[in-house]
C-alpha cells in the first residue's frame, strides 16, 4: 500500500462513509426481521471503508464492541449505515457506527450502534502508523474525547479476560 509517508492529519469528514441497503428475505431470520449477523457484516464493510479512506492503507478489524440492536428491521426496510473515524491512535482507529431504518410512510429511526477498531497493516501484516484525526464539530470532539476512555477500557478488558 502506498501511504507510508502520508501521515498528515485529516478531518473526520474526509473519511466519513454512508451506505444504503435494503433488507431482503434472504437477510432475515425466520420471523421476517433483519438477521443481526448480516447487519454486522454490512457494518464491518462500511467501517472498513472509513478506516481505509483515513489510513490509505490495508486495514483489519481488531475488535467490535458497544454493539446495541435497538429495534428490529422487517424485510423491505431501507437501511442507512454511517461510519466515521472517532479517533486514531498509533496504528489503530476507532470507528463509530450508526444504522437507521426507513419504510415508506414511516420516520427513519436508529436501529443499531457500535464501535469497531481497525488496525492499519503493511504488506507483512504488521501494524503501521496512521494519520491523526482532526475533530471539528462539537459531536466529533465529544466522540474524540470519549474514544480515549473506550480504548483504555477495551484494552484493559482484553488484558484481563483474554
Ligand atoms: C491486528 C493485528 C495485526 C494487531 O497485531 P498485534 O500484535 O496485536 O499488534 P499490537 O499489540 O502492536 O497492537 C496494534 C494496535 O492494535 C490495538 N489493539 C490490539 N488489540 C486490540 C483490541 N482487542 N481492541 C482494540 N485495539 C486493539 C493496540 O492497542 C494497538 O493500537 P495502537 O498501535 O494504536 O496503539 C493482529 O492482532 C491481527 O492480525 N489480528 C487478526 C485480525 C483479523 O484477522 N481480523 C479479521 C477478523 S476475522
């Protein structure tokens, strides 16, 4: 990957990703609602794209946490998945994800939230440095500050539990 020297800080906006999908019957459980594992797979791809855009490097998912399924989404629902880099560290990036669902005649509503951490890797699969992130809006600054606390917690949990 070509970015070894491209480590200038970037704004959150530069790597933000929004993707839409529709819930097909093959994506649903036996009750006709979106299967959680399918949604996580879609979210992983969108988050991966945000991490890739920020780092301009190969990336790999290293952890998924804080995942909450808030409401069911029936077949036919239009999903919007949004992902942005909350904070980058040395080689890792915390991506915040939110998913909303819409059906004709209904208001769009949040159905899922999560955090995914990606690590930028070189051609040998070893972690490599990523650009810093520049939070600009009040929400981006709040997420940036909270990402440090979440990172500390997830690394402590990994140390204690794995
Ligand atoms: C990602 C990987 C290359 C990291 O290698 P490693 O030997 O753990 O490297 P390090 O210990 O130096 O950690 C690298 C970074 O990952 C972070 N990290 C490691 N485990 C983590 C976890 N569970 N959650 C969040 N961050 C984590 C470290 O804090 C470090 O971040 P920093 O460089 O920003 O400080 C390696 O763990 C790996 O290849 N994992 C498999 C990934 C994969 O296959 N994903 C697809 C899912 S099927």
